[in-house]
C-alpha cells in the first residue's frame, strides 16, 4: 500500500506537474506582482496626469500624500480615491523625523490622518516616513494609531537615475526597470522636483507596458506577517487589488 502511494506521488510530481506547467498554467496561476507608490503629492496637474495614465492602463496605485499638500488640494485627493487608488500617510510637512521632538512626530502623523479623514471620510492604513527615516517616536505613533509603517520600497540598481533627478524618460525607465522584481514596491514621485520636468512623465505608460510584457501585474499593499526582505524589511506585502487594505478600518 505504501509502495503504491509512493508510486502515485512520484507519478504526480515527475509526470503530471511538468505536463501542466509546460502548458503555462503554473506561471499563469502565480503572476509576478509589483506595486507603484507615488510620494510627496498631491499636486494639481501633475498628479492628475498620472491619474489619467493609470486610468487608461487600468491600474491601481498607492499615493503617499503629505497632510500639507492634501489640505491644499483636497479635490485631487478626492479624485485619487474616486479612481480607486489608495491614500497613504507621508507625514504633514515632510520633515525629517530625526530632527523633531516625539510630540512633533506624533502630530505629523496624526495631523495627516485627520486631514485625510476630513477630505475622504476614511483614515489611511499605511504610513511612509519622510525619506524613510525610522525613529522610536515614529514607530510608537504608528503603533498607537493602528497603522502599518514605515512602508519601504525596493531600490533599483540604477539609483543615480531616480525619477526626482529629472534626467529624462530613458534614465527613469532604466531606474524603474532595475527596481522591478516580484513583490517589489516601486517608489516614484508626483510632487516637488518631478513637476519641473513634466515631459519625463512619458516613462510611466511605457514602463507599465514593459512590466506587463514581462509578466507583472500591478497590485496594492497589505500588512505582512513578517518583514519583507525585498522592501527594506518593512512589514508590507504587495497583493492583488481584491486583497488590499485600503483604509484603517
Ligand atoms: Zn517623500
């Protein structure tokens, strides 16, 4: 009986699995996932151009907004949400948390939660600290407010072509492609420096097409059960839209 069972198991793995996998079903069942995250906005025009491209391509993304920009451009925040994207907390004033008191750090995170709640009726689930700088006070505030963060990202090899450097379409494509791997969170921007090189935004549509041709689908974020090595050991995974956490509720 045990021999028969062992025989059946060997038959399954040696014959059936390769047959099924050559029919591309195995790869089709486990698509590679990537998440786009846009930091520092929203800004009028530039963020809206990004929303147009994402809508045209049928993709959802996460926007880590500052409380300051969200309160200056509430209509853009509402448009982000209406289009089905996710809003994350990127502090109120984009200050370096390492230079603030514990109370100031708490207020940077809480103030942004409040602004976004006033605009959308919901509180974000995810926080990304400005410049990614962790501090004990930021971690404490994140815990006390029931948030997940700081949300990291995956560095590409061509970091010298980061989008905010405004080097143009091709360097930005090199940078984003080099940061692309299964489970990676991509960090790009929709405010500050990039608004000075508006033509560069042509990278986005080209990148989405390239990633899809290479078997990637675009996902959103979910709190992980363990640190995610791909994204700076932060506790966040990339998941399909249907499994994403959109708000802190
Ligand atoms: Zn930032």
